[in-house]
C-alpha cells in the first residue's frame, strides 16, 4: 500500500531584480505576502521507502528540489533550485508574493535536471527518460494574509526491469534494448514519445558463459503500448537473436521483463510488479 509521509520542504526565496532570474514584472511595488509550503511524499517503492514521520524524507531521498511559480495566466514569476549540502536549510520553503492567484510547480530528484522554464504550458524537463523524478503542483490564492499550503510529491516515471534467465554464451558480446521514449516531460504532465533510446550491454570477448544481473531503466508512462526490441550480437557484429515485446509502462509501477532471451522455444513475459504499486498483470510474449 502507499505510504504518505509528511515532509517539510522549503527554501527562502528573495525577490531579486536581476535579469538572470527572469522574474515576471507583476506589481513589484505592491506588498508581499508570505506563503509556506509543507509537502508530503507519496510513494510505495523498493527504491524509496517511506517508513517514518521524522520529517527528514526530503533530505534523505532528494538531492535537488526545483520550485517555479506562475501567474494564473501561466506566466513565470520566479524559480529557484535547492541543492542538498549547498542550500542552507535544504527543505524549508517560504516564499513571498504580491496578492494574486498562482500555480506552484515542484520537481525533486537525486540527480541534477536540465529543464527549460518559460510559460507554464511550454516549460519542460529535458532528458526526462532514465531519471527517477518526482513532481507536484499546487494552485493557491494570496489575499492579505500569510497562508500555509500542503502538497504531495508523486513519482513521474515507471520502471522497466529486465531479468534474463539464460546463460549467455561466450560468443555473445553485446545486447541492445531499443524502445520509444520521451525526451521531454512538460510541466502540464504531457510527455510525447518523440525519440528512440538504446540501452547497450557490452560483454568482454571470449567471456565465460554468464548470467546477466537484473537491471532497470526508468521510463515515461504511456497510454499506448511501447515495443521493446531486445537483440543479442556476436563479437563480429552478427545478430544471434532478436525478440520483440510490447509493454505499457505506468507511473510508479515496476514492469518486469523476464524470461529466456536466446532460446527459440521460450518466451519473455511482461509483469507489472507490486513492489511499486499494488497490482500485477502478466502478458506472455511468443
């Protein structure tokens, strides 16, 4: 089951006039009102386990926090990046804004993210696939009094785990996995499948027969089935085996692709694993 653990995330944001901050010119002379965000973390995974309510979940499991606030019309007001170990009081978020209607967008990750921030509908994270990232957004109204808001981070990706059961012979030195993927995750939660990604596993020449350890990739949630192409190649580049499998990744779900890669008689299967989110389906590949 999902565990929801409240965590306090914040950073002190100063309203700067520097051009590099690219703040929206929204009545800069008006009175500023404080808004405090107390966020929660919604997850049930074997990578990030929520088991306590000691308030340090963000600092234990996120190294980067990104905050951007927009006007009701979607214009950027300001943004800030927090880095654990550099940002003082990593996790405390207290902002001041003029009275108005706003939308706040948060991203969290263990690794730095490269993203483009402009208007809300055109803001996105680059190279979204293959990163375990979390997000939340919150709309709020500021009048004349300080407010305190609650929000909950959710995972933005699914996971593909590969478990090959066969012994890989010495003549196979390269395995490739191709899949359709998303190069961008837009803040409005759309992530079009606009690129092909290839995961390559290189093995030493003349290696002893071996079992490949299970490995995982994170990937965009898809409303359609995505074809995986898994191919094994010999040292000279000749194709030894190719198998194809359709999967449908889901947010905060681990999809396990398991079976025999090189056998002509055996199939690969696709399992939606309950380690991330309860529920399991099996789709046999022939």
